[in-house]
């Protein structure tokens, strides 16, 4: 049986990750604007890092506690949640008219990153050199994208600029922005501590593997900032921004977050993730990128299918069909 303290820690971890991610993004965007960083770079890097900060701290803490199922499952599960749950809910709120030119580059990056992660997981461990490769690829992608945008305006650059414009209610004073960043980082760090500790207790008390709880509960908890950003954009009828945010965040999760974590602490791949869950992530990525590359409209019925598929994925995890 779960004790009340574990439930409180789990709930508090969710709240702190969500609130901390929101505050961190607003403070970081405010600082970037004051430093006259281009809207493209703010959308492509600052916001992507801010919304992915929970995944970074959660996976890093889990890795140091040797909870590899949570460390890797958090990233794999977050991407599945991004592409099915968050994008599906966004399409339910406002159908997404896709501009292929705006998401082509990031879509290809997501496809390549997903394939690379699948290869590394199949090898049994994500080592430091593999993490370095992933992080270097992310840096090269950002530099290439920025140089392309400087030479000429592109639809992809315009989309990242609109992601930057979506962030409102930011502090105007540098001192306040710094306080936002510090408070956001502290909330994310403490929230990750509570969430991982509680998740390990939950998994052990009900006989669930750490990988399963990492793929589901922890993944959804660390994806709350992306969920909030996407829903707000969809309500403002900027569903294309929600799509760009989901794809960009998924790329950042693999190449940036998992790259950093594995450089600091190599991650061994639990058998259940290597055998099945990583392939589910790859299949979901292909399923979502198909209409993106084809330029189809993500309608409400398609959004409902995505959400239903995510519900099926989590249900199967909890029922235990995916356990070895």
C-alpha cells in the first residue's frame, strides 16, 4: 500500500516541475530578449531547453540513483507523450494546417535522432561518447539552422520566431528575470527529486518496473511544460506553433537532454525498453511524421486517434502486457 507521504511527494513533484518549467521559460526568454538574442534562437534553443529542463533533471537524478528504467524511460515516454498526447490534444482544440516547408527540417532531425537513439539502445548502453555524438549533432543542427536563417528568411525560421512570440507575461527587469530563472531551476530540481523518489517507491510497492513508471507517470510529469505551451498555442489558434514546439522539444529531448545525461553518467538500457518500447517510440514518430511530411491537415478526428493510442499505450503498460 502507498503511504500518504509518497502520494504527496508525487503530486508536489508534478506541481513543481510544471510551475518551475513555466517560470524558467519566462525568465530565460526575458533575459534573451534583453540581450537582443534573435527570436529564431530563442524559439529554437531557449524555449526548447526551458520546457525540457524537467526531463534533464529527472533523468540525471534517476541515472545517479541507478534507476535506469526511469532515466531512459522518461525520455522515450516523454517523446511518445509529446507526439500522441500533446499533439493529439492540440489537434482536438484546433486542427493543425501543416506547412511542410516550416517543419521539414525539424521533422527530418526528429526522424534521424529517433533512429540514432534506437541504434544506441539496441547496443545495450548509451555511453559517454554516444552522448557526446548526440549533443554535437544538436549543436551542429542549431548552427546550421541559424546560418540558414541569417542568409534568408525561411518558413522554419518564421515558425521558431512565432514560438518566441507565444511566450507572454515575462518580467521586464533583468533582476526579476534572474530571479525567475533561479526560482524555476530550484523548483525543477526539487520537483524532480520528489518525483523520482516517489516514483521509485510507487514502482516497488505495486510490483511495477521502474521502466514502466518512467515511461508513463514520470514522462507525463516532466512533459507538463510542453503540454501547457501547446494547449495555450492551440487555444490562440496557433496550432502550427504547437506542432513546431512538439517536434522541436522531441529532438531536444533525444539529442540534448539524453546527450548531456549520458555524457555525465552512462545509461544502460533496460531490456523491456530495448525489446519493445523504443520501437514503439520509433513507430509513433513515423506515424506522426507521415502526415507532417505529406502536408496533411491534422484534424480533430486524427487528434482523437492520437490521444486514444496514447491511452492504449499507457493501459497496456499498467496491465503488464509489456513486461518481460
